[in-house]
C-alpha cells in the first residue's frame, strides 16, 4: 500500500460565491472582535506593568528562609533556597517510588500519522481544481491517532487505545525553609529529567509478554526496529532544587499577592535569583506577551477584512489572471487597513489606560502633522514666486 495518496477535487464558481458569502459573515465577526481584543490587551499590559512596578517597590528580601517572621504576614517577600519535600511519589502500576517533587510516566505508541498538503489552481470561468496530497508516516505519539479519519485508512490502521495511560504525580507538601508552597508554585518548578527504571520494576500484564528493559525504559517490541502498535514507557522526575520565589506570606504558606494596581504577583525562578532580576524577567515576559497579542489582534483584523472582500476576489476570478491581481490588491489593502485600524485602536486604548502618555503622543503626532502640512503649504506659495522671478 502506497504511503502517498493524491485526490483531485473541483469547485464551481457558484459554489465559491456561496462560500464567499459565508466567509463574509465570519470575516465581519473577526473584524469586530479584533477591536475589543486589542483594547483589552492594552489594559491587561498596563495593569501587569503597574502591578510589577508596585511589587518591585515593596518587595521585602528574606535572608533566612528557615525562620518565618510573623511581622511579614501579608507582605510581599522574596526568598531563595532548596524546594524540598519528604513525600515519596509512587507509580502504583509499575511498583516504583522515589522522593521527588514530581514524577511522570510517559507512554507512547508507534503509529501512523497523516499529513496533508494541497495546491489549488483556478480555471477560466471562476472554478477551481485542487490537488490534495495525503502522506503517511510512522511516528511515536503519546495520544491515540484515530486512523479511521484518514483519507486512506486501508493499510494505515492504528490500534484503538493505549494499553497503559500516561500519568503525573506531584507532591502536595513542598517547603523552602519554613515556607510551604502553593500548588501553582509547585507546578512552576521545572528541571524535569529522565529517570531510568531498574530491574525491580513491575511489568503490567496489559503490556503483554513481549516486553524488555532498554535505555532506561520499558519497550514492547524491538526498540531498534519498531512496528505499528509497539509501546515504550519512560519515567521522568523533578528532584529537589534551588528556587527563588516572590509571593505573599500567608501564615506558613506562600500565596499570590494582591497588588493595589489590580493584578497579582507570584513569581518563581529556578536557581538563586535576586528579586530585581525576577521582576525584570517578568516585565520582559509581559512585553513579549503584549506584542504577541497585538500581532494576534492585527492578524484577526487582517483575516477578517480579507474575508469581507472575498466576494470581490471570487467575482474577478472568472478570469484567473484578473482574480490573482484583485486578490493581491485585496491583501495589500487589507494589510494597510488592519495596520492603521490596529494602531488607532491601540492609541485610543493608551489614552484611556495611560492618559498622560497617550495625550503626549497624540500632541507630538499633531505637532509633526502640523509641521509637515505647513511645509507643504509654504512650498506651494514659494514655487510660483520663484518661477516669476526667473522669467523676469
């Protein structure tokens, strides 16, 4: 059975018109949603910025995490030390346990995976012809891939389920000195590493009899020459490690700090990191997220505009060459409109959330605009006079 399958389909011009009409409705929805989305993002960014600025100004470094001061109750503190636990996490199926912050069992199966690519060619009269290529590859996956949905399932069938599921266990009582970490802080501790299983591991009967230990994991089948349906099981572990935390002291627990700016602060960094660097890293993450969401809002608006103009593109596609020109023009105009409207929305949001800075920017823009207009008008007045002098 071939692992590459191609299918050719056609769409009439009237069918494309119908699709363009539905696309206009979707485009209108995207276009309208993009405005409040961009506005909301600026508010979120400002709140997060003010929250971090507030926190950086009031954070109290605690030098000795092994001694908890009741006078710091409710205050934003910074501590560093080893995040440790006395708990032993266990995998009841494999019969193994270890003192750890997090223990994970990752189960993967060798399966068929379908990738799709298509190429569309426009025909005279406005119709299209699309050639879709389906390619089948064998991969390891921790999720069951439903081969019944493949375009060509024959010869590419996958087993219907995993004989063993992936699981994660996390310690509930993790301390840094005398401070207990919240579950969200525990979940932020990274440093996952592979944990080889030993000969004492219990092989579950659900894996069958063709199992072997190889490279620190459990394999069903030949690890060097896997076939569809083979299983591999690997364990991961997060051990006690140095961390730095900025959070509120609530009794013996470190919890999110509610800032007057409206946001909350609960930061964790791996290693012994001073509070200044932790706040700088948090501010950088906020900037990256802000620009990513700005681009997302612009892209939402751009796609919406293209869909709104889609009927023009399909109408011109009766002649393919003309359709491509109109499509390029629609893309260019949509990009310009989306860029301009995005900037205007962001500017209005800045005036709303940062009135002094926003008004100052608008004032600078007005001054620059007035200067450019006055220079153009002055040039219009001077040039005729210069011409008259030359003729004289």
